C-alpha cells in the first residue's frame, strides 16, 4: 500500500515569469496509477534549459504553472499496480522525455518534464516507471541529478550519429558548461583527443583536470588554433553549444561532424551552404537523448567511475537563489538543489 505523505511542497513556474516567478506551494500528490511509481526526490540540477523556461525562450511548449526543472534523482518509495521495473528502495534518475524510450525523436515522444509535464522540483513526484533509469551505483543523488540533460546530451552528441567516437579522433567542445564538462570526460573515456575553448584561465585549469588535452582561448581565432594543433587536418567532431556553426566548419576535418547543441548567446550567425559542401560536413541538432541511450551511457559512467563537477549545492527552500547564482556567476560545474539533506552523500 502507498502510505507516503501526499502533502508535498513543489516549486512552480510559468514560462516567461522570470526567476521571481518561481512559487513554492503545498499540494496533494496524485494517487498511483498502473505502471507508476512514487519517487522521493533527493536532488535536482539546473541546466540552461531552465533559464530559457523562466525567460519564456524555451523552444518546446511549457504548460502554465508547471512544476519546475526536468533533471532529478531520488528513491522509489511506492509502486503502483503492474509496476515491474522498480521497487521501493531503488535509486533512480528521471528521463527528460518520458515517452522517448528508443529510436528517433518523434512528435508523440516530445512531452518533457518541467515543460508540458510537471518536473522534479518537489518533495516527491509520481512518474510512469518507464520514465526512469537506475542511478549509477557510485554516484550520490546530487551527482546523478546532473545526468538527464547535460550528460545525456553530451553522450548523444558524441555517439548518436551511429559512427561513435574512437581512439585517435579529435573532438572539440565549445565552452565549459555542463554539456562540455561531461563531454570532455566521455570523449576521453573513448580515448579521443579533446580540445576545449574557454575564456577563463581558472576554468582552463579545471578542464585540464577533467582530461582536456588542449584548452584554447575562445576570444582568439580558435578555429585556426584547432587547425594548427591537428597539423592542418582539423577536428573530427565539434560539439557546438554556442551556435557558431560557421566557425565550427572552419576547424572541421573532411567528412567531419558538428553536433549543434544550442546557442548560449542567443545569436545565430548566417550559414553559407557552400561551407557545408566544402568539408562534406554533417550538422546534427541534438535534443538530449532516449532512455536506451541513457542506459548505455550510465554503464560507461559506472565502468569508468566518472563523476560531474559540482559548483554549488543549494537547499530546497533557496531555489530562487540557486537560479540566480547559476544565471549570474557562470559557474564551472553543475548547480544542484538538495531536496533532502542526504543529496550529496556517497551511496553505500
């Protein structure tokens, strides 16, 4: 029987209302339906997506007064009828697209947590068990909460085109945000040569600690620097989080791949199609990833013992402060909100 206290606290937001629009309310949790589980949320993490929702700039629909944040991890505390994947006590992570189990992203798989569906910034949530994956056994809840958006996007960007990353390839990451910091570690796990651009000397040192082979000043002519460091050949892959595809093409090897992840600046410079033909380039927009990709990635994380850099952990009642810190400080590493005090504890 589900005996969990159904009176829970949750932070709600309406797209475009800004960070000040985050509202903490108490309400009743719905009962469990067939195939559903109740998850006591222990930690959530912020990604740039959450700022876009607050600003009214997110590309996908967001329902009014949605429970905020897509990325979270917790413990299953009750299972509904016919739920077979998880049992009480299991440590789990939510997938951003609950209906995207495998294969390509299709319109019917677009509903997302913290968007058209209520998100994870709550004491507890009820989710279909198909929307969950086991948390990596070596990670705390705070670490596991960083996986659904940033880590899975990085993994999809590196492997989702079917070619994969292999030893000797050169991979370039633009910037030092959550996707890039995960991509550095994942690409190194595949034995690639990893370059990262940044404008911060302090972040450069941290990126090298994660495994970056070369750190390049993003304020300079970084495409030429990539060319020089590869003997003129160029990079096999570029993970473009800045939306600067023309510059990414300048440093790309023949038949190379650009994973277009977003445009942090909000600017989209014009693209000359002749530049695509000149390098026989593939440009692929990356939208996180499927549950199947998540499960494969988690297996790699466990084998390699990889962990995310975490910049700061805020308590649940300081959600607005967490958003503001993430927006204004441009931190290295993920910003986490601890819903429960043990969020950062290492699992036994």
